[in-house]
C-alpha cells in the first residue's frame, strides 16, 4: 500500500515510459512535418478529436470507478479480518470455563489464526509460503492446496472438541462458529476478487482510442506554432494514459505490488494483538519501511 509520504514518481513513470516515448516520437515527427509535403493539406476538424476525447473520458471514468471499488473492497475485507480475528480470541477467553487447559486452547487458536492470516495473504499473492507458514504445516502433519481453508477446518474441529469437553452452551458455540464463518466469508471474497479478471478487451479499446486521438489531434490544431502543437499532441494522450494506468494498478489489489492491500503488515498487527490477548510473547514491532509503500 502506498504511503502518504515519499511516494515514488519514478515508479509510476516507469510503468508508462514506453507509451510516453511512442507519443513523444509521434508528436515530434508530425509536428515537424506538418508544414511540408502532403501533411500540410490534411485537416481533421477538432470537433472529431473532442468527440473521441469525450468518449475516452466516459470509458476511463467507468474504468477508474470499477477499479477503485475492487481496491477499496479488498481493504474493507481485510479490515473485517482484523476485527474477526480479535473477536474470535475474545470469545474464547470469555466463553471457555476456567481450568488448566483453557490457556492451552486459547493459545492454540491464537497461533493458528495468526498463521491463517499469513497463509491467506501469501496464497492470494501467489508467492512462496514463508518459513513461518511452512513450519506450522510441517508440525501439523497435514497439507492442502488451499492452506487457509485447512486452517479454518482445524478451527472448527478444535471448537467441536472444546464444546464436548466443557459441554458449552449451544448459543456460545454458535457465536464462535459465526465468527469462523465470517472469516471463511472474507477468504471467499478475497478469492473472488483475485480470480475475477476485468476483460482485457476493455483495456484494449481504451488504449486503441487513446492512440486514435493522438493520431488525429495534430491535424486539427493550428499550424502557426509547431512547438505548441507538439506539446499539446504529447500532453493530452499522456494524461489519458496516466489515468488508464492508475485504474490498472488499482484493479488487482493482491498482486504483490506497491499498490496492494498491505496484507503482510495487517497480518503482523493481528499476530501481535492475538499473542498479547492469549498471554504469549508478542513479536517485535516491525521497523518502519524506508520505502514509499508497505506490503
């Protein structure tokens, strides 16, 4: 996730540099040759370029809105995961009767829930699982293609054991199970966002229209000031390219990029909270990143 300070302009420019280069080269060539040969006789009404620019604006507004909704939904889901993780341990502390095994059960749930957060974030980003997650499953003696789902199944199994061991009130069991169900729901929502790809044809259409606008624009401008013509022919398409790229960056919040939902940082926060609640040593607070983003 990008931070408020030290945002890297170079990172964004690097994403659009080839488009900008193509636009600058074209604008320079057309602006320089617009007064010679057959090019000076070509005239396209500026209203045509304005019509294409208006169409582009509408498409980009829709695209940016949809991308931001996906990005914000991802952040909202992880906010719910933070809350439900704390709620799960709080319910166990409150509902399990005091005895010698209570603390063992609570610590088991807390450690497993912390690992679930890391496993979910790494599974969504399609990166190799961390040593912490691998060590947990090695100790567990089980594995699955969907590790976060297996951990939630372990939650449910241990909850059933607790219910039988303490003969817990059914209402209390239902409340704890509802919290686990919300975690399952959040996992499913993340997987939906991850696996739902916005149609590539939509991006291709926008990109095509930007280049059509770039091609037509110089032939509708006044020929008296060729430098101004080059500048305008460069700036207008570049602005549209920048807006489109911004939408593309936001549409996939689980791609291990600076614009991602900060799942690793949130998982570390959850882990510290749960360890404190369950009476276990809390991991050290992460050092503030020197970069312009956190993961």
